[in-house]
C-alpha cells in the first residue's frame, strides 16, 4: 500500500512536469513563429546577441545561487531551520543583485564612452530581464525542492507565453526593434514573478521561527554554489561564442538564422530531457541527504545511469524525427526568410541531446556535493567549445557552428562519464572498506 501511494504521488508529480514542459515547448515554438513574423533576421540577431548578457548574469551570479538554494532546502527542512535558510537566501540574493547593479553601471558608462549609444537601451533591458528571470529561477528552485510540482510546472509553461506575447505587444505598439522586444520580455517575466511569489508565500509555515540568521547555511550554500560561478563563466563563453563568432565572421542576419535554428532544435531537446531531470532532482537530493552516506550515494548513482540512458534514447529518436521532418518543422514555425538552414535541424538536435545526457550525469555528482570535482570537466569542455566554434564559424559559417556544437557536447558527455566512473570506483572502495 505504501509503495502504491508513493508510485501514485510520483506519477502525479511526473504528470505535472510533462504538462509544464509541454506548455514550455509549445509556447517557445509558437513564440518563435510570432517573433519571426514581426522581426527581420537582422533585428532577431541583435536580440540574440543582447540575450547573451542575460545568460552571463544567469550563469555566473544568480544562476549558481539558485542551484545552491535548491540543494539545501531539504537539509534545512530536516534540521527544522527553514527560517534561517530563507534569511540566508534573502541576504545572498540582495548581495548578488547589488554586484550586478554595480557592474551594469560600469558597463553602461563604458558603452557611452565608446560611443555605442544605440546599444545602451537593449543592454539595460536585457540585464533587467536577466535579473528578474534569475529571481524567478530562485523561487522555482525552492518550490521544486518543496515538490510543488503543479505551481512550478504551470509557471514554467506560462513563461514563454508571457515573454513572447508582451514582446509582440510592445513591437506592435512601439516598433519592430530588438530593444523594444527586450523590454517586452522584461515586462512579461516581471508579471510572472509576481504570480510565483504569491504561491511561494504559501509554503512558509505561519508558526515558523525567523530568529536564526542562517549564517552556517549561508556558508554551505556559498561553498556549494561558487564552483557553478566559475564554470558558469566558461559555459557562458561556450553558449555565447556561436553568436559572437557569427557576428565576427558573418552578419547579424546570419546570427538571426542560427538563433532560430537553435531555438527549434537545441532548446526543445534540452527541455524534453529536462522533464526527467526536473522530476528526479529533488528525489536525488532527498535520497542523497548531505552526501556523506555511501549507501545512499550508490542508490543515487544507479538512478543517474538510468536517467542518462533514457536521455540518450530520447536523443536518438528526436534526431531521426528531425532528419525526416525538418522541412515541415520550419514551414510551420518560421516565416520563409528563415528556412534556408532547416537541413541543419537534426544535427543541432543531436548536439542538444548529447549535452543533456551529460547534464544528467552531473546531477548525480551534484547530489553528492561534488561540485568542485566536475568543475574541471566543464571548464575543459567550454574552452574546447570556444575553439571549435570560432574555427567552425571562420571556415563554414553556420554549418561550422553546428559541427562545433556537436563536438563540444560529445566531449562533455565523455568527460562526465569518465568522472562518474571514477566516483563509482571510489564508492565501491568505501563499501569494501566498511
């Protein structure tokens, strides 16, 4: 009976994740169709370049904090220290935001001194979007750890709808420019965050004690999170190099074409595999506890391999479907001026799937508090990816970028497999020793 109840609970959680991710994928695809009908490839390329700034903030500052916040929710609840945990999260979020604000002012002054006045508006709008979107990720992380699946799923599903609809509204009202689009993005995500916060308040018990400052937890979150910032900077280079390489060796129009290709192939692949990751993450963290128990770590390791195999299976199937239907996909989701790159769709799908499989392995190591051990693999992958990307863009433009993406994702997957095998050997040695 207990097993049946657990299965039913897990099935219900999984169903909400599927609903949320399905809404996310559909909303993203429809949003691409909407914006490609309103923006020409050059403006779309400018928007893609500006959004790399949002990625920088997410990968190096608030994104790493969101990872630590999600990881330490379960231990805080186990230790009856939710008040201290939330105090620690609040302080760290304020400090991170202050640091971003200072850097933003410096960056805008730099643009003004360089005479790049036309980039000030879109830069500011992109950074506002990045900060608010990161706040949303932090709140989602806590709600995910608390296993509020329906709330997280619905807001994740509504995110692209809110972002693209407000962007389209602003474009129609104020003009089809990249700056106006970024402002629309920001307004949409601000409204979504307000809704998230209303539901977030409901997980805080009325009788909860706020006396604890959470200084110990704050240090633990920092120790866990800072490696994410280090490799996040390198990952930002990896994930942004494609746009900047095309900007250097091609045109903003070419960036726009590639951005659409990436959104139709890489993003849906990552999202589809992310459904399983989102379902299993809090389960991994709860089963691993504080990461010190050998038996619990071994159990998480087995689950990780199962998830990785599932991810690779989804990748293979998606590659085959994209190879057969890439023309039809582009006819449905983008206007005619973007369809020249449709033949590259299955290959960018393959790249996204290989990277997602590597991410499932890293989840196992993060559950065991091994963030510093995977830093070298992530940094190595990012450096190689940048080299592959600029070389590919120089010789083969967009096609070269796609080839570089596949190579980088494959290298990342292999490195993560080797690292997990080494950690498995360490677990087996500790079991034999015990």
